[in-house]
């Protein structure tokens, strides 16, 4: 028959007409646990980002990085690390709650390439005369990138063809102006800023 919570067990032993009864042992059944492990900002991160892994549904936690124990069995349920710039990292955790334990599948953290780019302009010494146009050009070796241009870092400039360049002919030469471009691939993005354009002396 199945054992239910609170079931009592004891043993009686008889020999040569004599018998003895053991102490009573009570079986307590506790619920099993299902540990959960999550990574922030996610399982795919950009180069240079820090990852915090959080485990839940337990009271004691032991983390392993690439199979190596990296913290003491403690009540701290987070582990923070800097992933490798390329390849993947494996993080696992052993979770206990009283007499029950669980070890969920390891998280595989993958590092994604962050766009590497520069921006230049065709203004001689970054200066133009009133009414002249300036072309800003992004140099990048990445594929499938999206280029979003902003005037003085805030004002969006339309780029319907996703060009790597933008031309401006109405710069305010009283105050220096510059272009910021956000370059995004499938996983990561970066902002780069041009030199300021000012009035030609």
C-alpha cells in the first residue's frame, strides 16, 4: 500500500518465546520542489554586458560555472558574472529546500557581437560655410544592421532606405551641430557620435 503523510512504522521481534517492539518512527512527506533558473538580461547578451542568474523555489543555492562550483551553498539566490566575449557560458544551480532538492537544466549564455563602427563627414576640418551641405557616413563591417540617425543626439532624421550616410544642408552654424547614429544588429546596438560641425572662419 502507499505511504501517506504521518504513517507510523515499528517492528516487533520474537525469539524463543520472547518479543520486543521497536520505537515508533513517523514518516513525514514533504512536497518536492521544482527549481527555476533565469538570466537577466537574457540568454543572449552583448559583448561587455554583465549577467545576473537568479534561482527560485528553494532556500539554499549552489551555483556552478562551466561545471565548477563558484559559490558556497547559501541563502543567496543570485550569481553575477561577465560572459566571455565569444562563444557560450554554462551556468547551473543546485537548489535545496529542507530535505528536497532539484537541479534544473543548465543555462547556456551566448555572447553576441556588438556593432563596431565609425562615422565621418566630408567637411574640411569639420567646418562649412553658410548654405553648404555636409554628408555624414558610417563605416561598419556588420551585416543586417539598421542605421538610425539623430541630429544633435535627439532629433530623428528619416532614413527610409537604411543608408549608411545622411546629408544635411540646413545646419545651424551659430551653434555647433553633430550627428549621432544608432547601429543595431539582430541582438545588440551601439551609439556613435560625429565630430561637431561649425562655421568656417
